[in-house]
């Protein structure tokens, strides 16, 4: 007899003795009748189970000795006695689990008696190594998430420590599944509960990880702008790859045109900023030394409707606005605080339009447009930009904010 066979025989003798102890309330003759040949039956069943399932103790295969004794009582038509039932609070709390395990063993026994289940069971037994790997992966995944070692959703670790933890978890799961670890009843129940929890966790991870990764990829695409072609373009004017925050219009003589309304070829307003419901614009600035931020403000059109394509846009500090709880909108309370921006050039330099008459009244071909920046000599002395006062007929900001501005002429 080998050392392994001797250890199996000792396990059988110990288990049989515990079963007889659980039947001690019965007479000696009844105990002998119920347990006649118990050791041989256990040894044969254990050998068959190990050939089929790859190992495991008697407790793993047949449950605690007291539960096995109850099955012998039931098979003999004997009701369980009070002595055969464990007592105490701990036993009462564990009673549902013991009852569920006993029902599971009963169902498994009936399934094995059918014709179709044994091949299915053999297939499941052959797939057990895959379950051991999946169980270790779920354990490593949960530990990495709980410790914050991995950011976001992932199928496999991205760090060396994560791979080490995954390898250890899979190895431990496989060793336990192969029956290499000898554990007492208490640790066996704890590991069985952990295995059940990891099965549920693996199922949840397999179902949710694809959606989490798609959502994470969408967030990255939105952040880096790779999905910009999939959304509607936004209003705005782009100059050399940068959004313009204000526009300044000059006429053919190079003079500033204050209050110019700019529209596109279809008459749609050209916007570089817009406020919610006529409130402060989206463009916000906080000048150096100022006590509060400054927002863009649109011009009042017919009926008090705010227009945001009237350039250049004025600016107003935050104290010039007040929230109206009745309308849910920001309203102007200090229109005198509106300020016009400084013009880039006092004079941008005159231009000759196509087909426009010259000084002699003849139609002359225009001279080629110079390349580069506007004529600096036509600007302020020294070429430095200078704030230009608005024309005399410009609408006062206070009147515009009050909604008294006259309707603009049709283009």
C-alpha cells in the first residue's frame, strides 16, 4: 500500500467513525445495520469520484458526517432525532446552508441517474481548468480595483504588479480546484462561499466590461476631438486655427464701422459668442486688477430681442447683471457699465472696390491688393493700435440694453 492509499484509508476510517458517532442515539444493532460495509462503500465511491472529478476529500464529496448520517436515517425510514441535529445559535444560522447543500446533493444524485446528464457532467469536468482560470482572474480583477492599482476598465493588468497578482490568483485557484489544499470544515465553507461570490463577480464582469470600455473610449474620443466629425459643427469664426472672440468691421475708406450686423450668404447671423436667453455671453474675461469678471453683451434689436451678430461686441462686468427669478433670465441692471472694446487699428487703410469709379468718375480696375498686414502708416503714429471712439451716430449701449434701439436697416 502506498503512502497515498494509506492516507485515503485513514480518511475513510475517520469519516466512518464520525458517521457512527452521529448515529449514537440509535441502538447498536441499528447502527451496525446502517453502517455495514460503510468503509468499503466510501472507499469505492471516493475512488470513483476521484477518477471522475480529479480529487477532493470525503467532506467535499459527501458533505459533513452528520449530514451523511441523516441521509442514512432517511433511507432507512427513520426520522432525524434531536440528538442528530446540532444546537446553538451558530448551528441555527447555518441550518439553511446545510439544508441547501443537502438538497443540492439530492438533486445531483438524481441527475446522475439519468442518461443525458453523465456526458454533460463529463464535459463540465473537462472544462474545470477554464473555470479555475476565470475564478483567479475575477479575484485579481477585484483586488486591483479595490486597491486602485489599475485605472479604468480592463481585461488584463497593465502593470507588472498586476500581472504578478493575476498569476498568483490563478495558481491558487487551480491548486484548490485540484484538491491539493487540505482544509478543515470551517475553511472549506469559507472557501466555498468565496468561490460562489467569485462566480457571480466573474459573470457581472463579463457582462459589463464591454459596455464600460465602449463608454471609456467614447469619453476619450470626445476629449481628444477624434469624434468631432460625428457631431454638428458649432457656431463661430476660426482664424489661423483659433476661434475669434470678437469682430471689427472697417469700411472701404478704412474707417471703423460700429454696430455692423454681419450675416452669411443666406442671411443667417454670424456668431462668435452667444448668451443663454439673452444673458451674459459665453466669452468671459477677468482683466488684471479687476474685482469681477467681464462678459460679452449683445445688442438690443426690435422688440428688445438680443442680437449677437452686432460687432464689435460690448463687454459688461458681472455686477451689471441680475438674475430675474420670475423669468429665469439674467437681465441688465446697469447698462451704463457696458464698454466698447479697443479697435485693432484706428484706420485699416482704404481699398478700391471692383468696378467702383475713381476720382475722375471713370470705371477703373482696382489695384492688386497688397499682401500682409494693413497699412501701418495709415494707422496711428508709430503703428501702435489705439482705441477709437465710436462714430457719432452709434447707438448708446444704455439705450441698446433698454431695448429702445431702432430696428436696423435691411441689408
